[in-house]
């Protein structure tokens, strides 16, 4: 489906108004449950917990990803394409008062993210194919998302859920996360009302380190003992490859 020329011009104008984006380094390690426990104890002693963290020491992440009819985002990930992006909608725990539309970008091993807030009604409209409100927005990310939905025929394709333990360190804006209990759900339309009827996907834990200019020595010290081989593990790809 082509977008008419007036809409295309509007899309391009809005995208030009984007603020400059900061690309960050991202390292991933696949670790076993014992390593995850030991690592979390270290992080808990040295760094600040993410503000989403619950009393249990973790929080739930729920994301709805979008892809084209020919699975462009999945294929680019599996083939290791160096410059790619994908759209998702995300919220934490069961708090629907703070839902984000996000565009995740990858460029030669670096990562970045743009985001904007959505309401419950807007998410429900997107699930029902009612997307005209995106074009009426003055938010460039919403305009770009509309363009992708129309031009690339993007559709919601998979729900990705997991538990996250997260910590931050101000130097070089370091963020350290341990993600466990990866699962998915069969019905996309359940995204706003998820229950315990999920499908477990993987028993591994994923340790991720994101940082700006350099990796501080204290962080290097913490991750000593882990496999120094980084991984291209993708929670999105793992859940997409579930054989229903």
C-alpha cells in the first residue's frame, strides 16, 4: 500500500524534526541461573536499582513487537544485518498508565532508542487497526510509525515477556540488566490484559550491559568470571520462532 505524496511529505518533515540520537554500546552474555544469582548479588552491592524495581527485586517487562508480512525484522536479526530497526509497544509490571511506543535501532553493533507515550485506548486502537490518530499527532515517532504501518504493512507479531533485574551507574550512563523467565503469549489481543497462561520460551538468563563512551573499570570487575564471548541472543527472535 503506497502513502500519498502529501502524507509522505508530512512524514519526512516530521522525521527531520527528530532530536539527535545517542547511540550506545551494548554487550550481551548468556548465563546460567547460578551465574545470574551470583551476578545479581554483585550488582546489588555496587549499583543503584532501576526505579521500576518491585519489592521482590525485579520487574516484569511486556513488549508487543511489529513486523512485515515477510518477516523483515526477524530475517534481518537472524542474518546479522548491521543496520536495522524494529517497532514495539512496551509497559512494565501491570501498570498501564505508562505505555511507550519505541523504535529500537541498531547500527554496526551500537544501539539506540526513540520513544513516546501511548494511552491504553491508543494501544487498543492500534490492535484493532484504527491508526489514523497517529497521523494527526505532532509527535515525529508516531508519524513515522504510521508510515511504517501503512507503507511496510507492519502488523503486531509477537508478545515478549520476562522478569528483569536492572541497575544503573552514572559514569558513562551504564545500565546493567539480567533478564529471566522469557515467555510469550499466543493471542496478540491479550497484550493489555496478560495473565499466567504464557508459553515458556527459554531457561537461560541474559545479562546485558549498555554504556556510552567507555566501560568503567568497576563494571569490568563485576563481569569478570563470565564468559567474555558476547552473544547476539534476541528475545524477540526466540519468541518469534516458537512453533505453535
